[in-house]
């Protein structure tokens, strides 16, 4: 993701005065990063971790971060299966200083693992449920922490198809990072890495799905339907006025599409 693009989104979000609660501004396709949705076995234990990492608790099962939110419970039984082994291998945050932040987190009981090859600008957090989160560093960042990426592990032949699918479906910008393909949308970078075997779908795992917010859900559904994407269920509306539905990408990632009333 280009620094100038990130700077624009951060500036726009901060100018709104509600940086902890609001997503990044929509792209031209009317899309922005929305949430991760976990089917946690222990909501309160996970909530404590994410709050210690800099999130803001909202209600019993939601933690807000700049540009996205984490939902910790899902109707039905808790999920089974950690992120490693699924098509979404891990997720990522970016902080201003990895060593300073993780020292604070460790003191608060957050399960922090070191970066690969003793990298000081990388660390990992693995939740009690097995959700793996990569922590990376950007010393130019104004805020302590923000959401950065969703990392897919796919068969090598599927990676170009996935990059094209995510760019077309969500109006994302294609590019590379460390010579690997990526797709950027506001608030998230979708990254693609080679797996030796096909990975498990996300549905019914601890990380059941990811979510994107859309500006106009009926118009977005019309667009993706014309592209051959089928909804997993009909669009419905919650008591709070949130319209939503689900799709599943061709590799097994369940994705919630959400249109929120202004201010939610």
C-alpha cells in the first residue's frame, strides 16, 4: 500500500473525529474494510487481549480499532480450528514501534511471539483460540495501532486468480509487496502466499469470516451477481437497521457484506 494512500485514509478518518469507531472512507467501488468475526470459545479472554493491544471495547463482544472492528462471538457453537491450516492463515496489525508496543502487551498478559529470524520489526500474537496475528512496524505512523492485512494461503496456480477476483469484486488496487501479489482496499491489504496443499474453508472455524462494509448493498449485490457471484443467503436487515449478506470466495473464505446506517 502506498504511503500517500495510507496517509490520505488516516487523515480523513481522524478528521471525522471518531477514529476508533469509523471505517476508512469508501473506495470508488463503495467498499471499505469492515471486521473480523470470531466464534470464540472464551469471549472475555479474547476481549481482554484486544483491549490490551489498544482496541476499544464496545458492548459485550466487540472491540474497535482504527478502520475496523473485531466481533468475538457468533450465534451457535464456538468455532473449531485455528487460522493456520485455513485459507486465511493469519491477520495483521501495524504499530509505530513493535518492541515498545509488545513490551506493554506482554506486561498486560498478551501472548506475544517473536518475529521470524529474530526480526525486531515483526512479532506475532496468537489468541487462546488459535487466531494468528502478525504485528508489523511503521515508524511514520501517527496512531499506536491500526489494522493492516488479511493473509491468504493458496495453491500457487490459484494466486493470480485470487488477486484478480479480489480486485474486481471489491474495486481493489493490485500491486506487489516483497515481490508477492497484493490487493489494497481502504483499511486492508489482501496478501497472497503459496501453500503446498489446499487449505480449509473458514466457515465454522474460530475465525469464521471477514467482513467488508459497502456503501450501497443492493447496488453492490447487483454488481457482483452480474459477475457470477452467488449470495450464501438472502440480504436481511437487523433490528439496528444494518443490512447484510454473505458470499464465499472460490477458495473458501467466507465474507460478510455489511451496509451500516450512518454513524454505526
